[in-house]
C-alpha cells in the first residue's frame, strides 16, 4: 500500500499534465480514502493495488500522449480585410487575429496563420488543409459544406460616395453610375440581382475603394468598418460620406469542416469566455474606438431618456396632487374658451361673407374669368364668362375641354403653362357663339400659385374688344384712303406717259399704216404700254378693295416690284429714290392683299420720315429681300429722322404716333397682318440715321414665272 502511494506521488510530480484528466483525479481521491485502505488490508490487497495502478497508468498515459500529440490549429484569413485581419510585413494583425489568439490560449492550442482569399480558403478547408476560416459570413451554399460558430461581430454593408456627389442619394440612383465592390461577397450577390447597376468588381475591398478614390467609380459598396479604417488611414475620412441607409447586415463567424462539431463547440465555448471576462470588449475598443464612442453616446442617450422618463413619472404623480387645483383653474378657463369659441364663430361668418364678397367681385367684372386646376377641371367660372361662352348652368367641376371657349383659348397652352411657367398676355382670338354672335377677344393665360409658390392651376381672363376692333379698322380704312389718294396722285403721271405713247402711235396710223417698221413698232410698244397701264390700275384696285383673305405662294421680287411701281412717282416728287433690290427665286406663303397693305404702309412711313429730315444730295428708300437661315427677310430701310429707344419700344402699340396728323394704328395693323401670316416683325432705328423694318417669313418652294 505504501508503494502504491509512492507511485502516485511520483506521477503527480512528473506528470502534472495528467492530472487535468478527470479520470485521474477521481482515481487519486478514491485511493486516498480510508475505506479503500481498510479494504486492501486483506490477502488480496497487493493484487487489487497492482490492478488499480496499472489501470491508472494506462488512462493517465493515454491522456498525456493525446495531449502531447494535438497539433496546432491552421487558421486561414483574407489579408486584405482590415481592420479584421491584414499583413503589413510585421506579422498577422487585426481584430479577428487578436480574438483568435485569445480563443487559442483558452483552448490551450497553438495557431498557424495562412493567408488565402475567401474562395481559396473554403477549398482548403474542404480538403483538410485548413482548420478554421476567420470572418466568414453565412449563406446557404456555405452552410452545405462548412459549420459556422456563433457570431462574434455584427456590422453592415454601406454605400459610400465623395462628399461633393449630390447625384447619388441611395441605391435607386446607382443605375447611371459605376459602382466599385469586391466580387464573391454578400454585397456582390445582392447587387447582381438588381437590374441597371453598372459595377466594377475587384479581388479585395481596398482595391475597390481605390477605384472610388481615383475617380474610376462614382460609388463604393462594402463593409463600412473596412471603408472607415482605410479612409482614416489615408487621411480622407472627411472627403467621403455614406449615403442612404445601411444596405445589408453582416454577421461574421468562424467556420470549420463539415460535421467537425468538437472543434466548433470548443470555439463557441472560448468565444463565450472572452466575451464574459472582458477580453472581447478590450479588443473591440482597441480596433473600433469610433464605434465604441458611438455606443457610449447611445448609452448616454438611453440614460438621459431614462432619466427623463423617471422625471415624467414624478411629475405625473405630482400632477395627481395638483389635479384638484387645476380643476378649479379649468373652470375659470372654460368661460374664457367659450368667449374665444364665440369669437371664432364670428370669424367663420366673416370668412363666409368674405368669400361671398369675392364671388360678387368676380361676377361684377366686365371680363370673363376662369380658373382651371392641374387636372384640367374648371374650379371657377364667373357670370361674364358664362355669358360670353353662351353656357347655361354652372361650368364648375367640368373638364375645360367641354367648354368650347376655354378649349379654343387653351389649345396648345395648357401644358405649356405648367411645364415652362409661360405667360400668354394680350393674345387675340375670334370666338363665335352658338347663336352665331361673333366676339373679338383679347385674352390672358398665366399660372395660379398657392401659398408655397407652387403652380396649382391656371387663370384665364378674356374681354370683348369687338368695338375696339371695329374702331381700329375704321381708322385704318381712313389711313388707307389717305394713302390711296397719295398713290393716285403719284401714278397719274405714270399712266399719262403710256397713254401719250399710245396716242402718238394712233395719230401716225393714217400716214404710216403700210410701213413695215411702223407696223412692227406699234405691235410691240402699244401692247406693252397697255399692259403697263393695266398693271398700275389692277394694283390700285387691289389696294382699294382687297379680296377675301386667301393665302397663296408669292414670288417676293416681282411682288416688291409691283409695290415699288405704285410709289415710284410719289417718291420722286419728294426727291426720294425708291429702290428695290430683291434676290430672285424667293417664295413665301401669305395673303397677297394683306402683305401689299403692309409693304405700302411701310413705304409711306419711310417717305414721311425722310420728308421730315433736311434734304441730302441723294435720299434712298430701299426695299430688299434675302434668304437667311431658311427664312425670307424683307426689309424696308429709310434715311429718315429715326426713333429714340423709347419710341422704338412703343412703335407697335395702338394709337402711338409721332406724326401730327397720324392715328397711331398703322404699325399696329402691320404687326397684326404679319402675325396672321405667321411672320415676325423687327425694328431697328437710330435718331438722325434712319429706320430699318424687317419682316421674316418661312421660305416656301415655288416656280418663278418670267
């Protein structure tokens, strides 16, 4: 028995590691018990002791040998995923590396670190070359070939852009931009299933972030902890920002071979130990100090909110005490509220009266006024508008297209007002009611804004200017009659010359009837002179009594020559050379009679302006026609007194004139006729130099008749 105890003591001294075996510990306690000593005093004591010693040695030696032969753990990690794990030439470093070292210490295992990409590490794990992979994320495919430990870190995938980038505000705005990210990652699988995103994949997150920094990508998608670490390291943290919300959560775990539950259980127990003894918190604070500060701030906020809730609870309890006092105050305030309620009702009545007053103003207006919302529904339509439209009943809450007068006035304008905020002011239109009454309208279309200055609809106002139009036409006819008198006086001499020639030939007929040369000359010149007289008279008749409005293709040069003939003599009598230099083969589409009245009016204005200047050696009133940018430009240029800038701006306004006997409607009618023929009028003038009036029309195709 004493020898047995001696052996046990030697084993305890030389094989301390055996004592870690629970079977060895139990056996030692059993052998030291008094009961065992009394039992072994018999004849079988020596045999029983020997068996126990042999069994003890076998169990202890087996445990020792197994412990001595346990190999180091081969741990694989991606060296390009800081701050989790990386290698800068000074050995393995990072949060996950430090954590694994702590786990190995508790497992009493050595660690050998190897560097592989995620894909290569998984292949190595399956082949048995690697025991553990760090910083693995869970997915269904990986779960079929590996076992995952408990999560030891949770983070997120974020979207990072340059601070100056205001175009990308979240995932929906990535369709037109190139996005940099690491391939074969959780974020890569997520974005690959979204259509329209153009991405540039790399082998690592630092490389993807470099694409953003170098301007080769507009955005970076990846681990926010890795991105923050790299940007801080480069000193660029203030130049980049994360936009939108976190795209995806990521839980990092360690992975072992499929069905290696023993190693997985050892790792899970070690993870729980480092989290329980404070080691994990120290490592986290070391590598993610900014996150820890955020956690501290969050905890401080929770404490503040908790304090506020306690304070609110105290106040609530005090409120119960004060309830009776407040009740008395409530009774006092009730009377005040009743008075305020009465005042509010009075204000409501005043508002109703105000609305009625506004309706009275609208219905009393001599103009038709209508408002239409952004959906094309009429929201108001006053009495004058109803009268002019010939509508019976209310037009409110109807689409404006159902009210013919609004349909005509808003044609091609409704959408234009909303899209470009354009105003249509002083437009003219002719409206014929169902009872065949004709109105000459002047109307305005402009946006309707709300209190936030946003367009909520449009306002249409229109007025009857029929009497004004008649008055303008009467005055214009008077001016035209005056011009007609001047034309007649001017062409009288032009008619007298061909008549004199014809008379001469007629008187010579008895004497030279049989002369062949005379017969040839009379047959040539007399028809020409008759045609000349006919042209003058026809032009005069067309001007005096114009035909019904009818647009046709006009050859510009021959047309201007006809107008020049009518005023050639009138201009010469005033010492003015009326010159026409129009380019050939220019055609426009217009009403010939209206265009003739326009040109004649401009010629008369030019002659009048030149008569008011001091006589020069040679005064020229120039008519010209050229082609420019697909348009035909007709210009009438005089060397008259010219106009000031203020006079030029007012020249086209009705009843504005600088003549002592002018009506001020000449240029206004000219402007109206030019618009009716889809042309444009421009005025350039300088005091003491003269005036140039240009008419612009679309060029048309035509055939010149010689």
